C-alpha cells in the first residue's frame, strides 16, 4: 500500500509498520536526470512519530573518504559524528531530496549506539544502528533487510563508488522485482565496527556484519528518517 505525502495529515495515524509511503524525491535512473518519489518502508509508528527506512538503496557511497583512487586500505579511524557519509546525508541528500514543506515534517533524531565510546549525534537523516536494526522494527522477520539498488545507485560514480550486486547462487540474496530475481546489495549501518576504521553493514542473507572498511566503495545507502506526526 502506498501513500502520497500530500494526504499525510489524514493517513499518518493509521499507517502500519511494513507499509510503503512516498516522500521526497531522488534520482533513480542510471543517468541521474530524474526526480523520482522515494519509497519508504515504515518501521515503527509510535502514535507521535513515524520511523522510516528507504525501501531501495538510493546511492553508493563510502562511509568515509573521497577520491576515485581510494582503496579499502586507505581507511582511517573515524566516528559516525565525523564521517563524510553523515555530512552528505544531512546536507547534500537532505537538501536534494526534500522540499521546504517536507522538511517541516522531519524530526531531528538523537542517534546513540554509534559505537563504543563514540559521540552521540542529532541528525535529520541518518543510518540505522546495529541495535536499531534488531530492535526498532515492529515488522516480523528479516525480509525487509534485503535491499536492491536503484539504477542510479548501481551506476559507477566519478568518485569510484560502484554498488556491489550479488550474482551467486544463494537464493537468500535475491528479491523479486517486477517478477524477476534481482541481486541484493550490502548497505551501511552507522555503528562503528570491530575496529575504529570499520563500520557495521547489512551483509549476505540479512546478516549484520561489523568489519567493512570505511573507505570501501561498494556498499549502499538506505537513509532513515523520523517524521513528527
């Protein structure tokens, strides 16, 4: 079930976890010239707030680091507070995806669970944390963790980022899209990984992994936002 954001006032309180809402726009074709409505999956409806995660991987970016010739070996110790991906989400993405009228709905969300000993943040747009992905969702099962990228996310970027798309035999790593099997991609979580130069991500078969080098150029971005009801 999909809702248009223009009818939000009538529908917000009855939206159930697992439903899909359109809100904001972002390029989704390979050449990036479109402004396609973003589909969001509702994770939780508290009655006063709506927690949502983009249904598709919308882009491919490093957690931290810039430059076409960067490799995973070029990673540095970094926190969510100071990483390039957080800055991009709350600046470039936020201002590109949402109009002024839409921004009024978006809550500034306190983000904890950013990693042991790392600072808390307050963000308009964020990534889920390792704890949130286990606890936040009112949706039973793990299927919603499986994600495929838009054509724009899959397109190779000038900074060298190129979304990894699963192309092996394990059927747990595919979703049906328009009646055809589409290979899933891995996507970042905000929590610092098992080393300060790594971050958590959602990996094969909906697993939560802790060892992605922050300079990897293969992982996807599924932004999360909270709307004030």
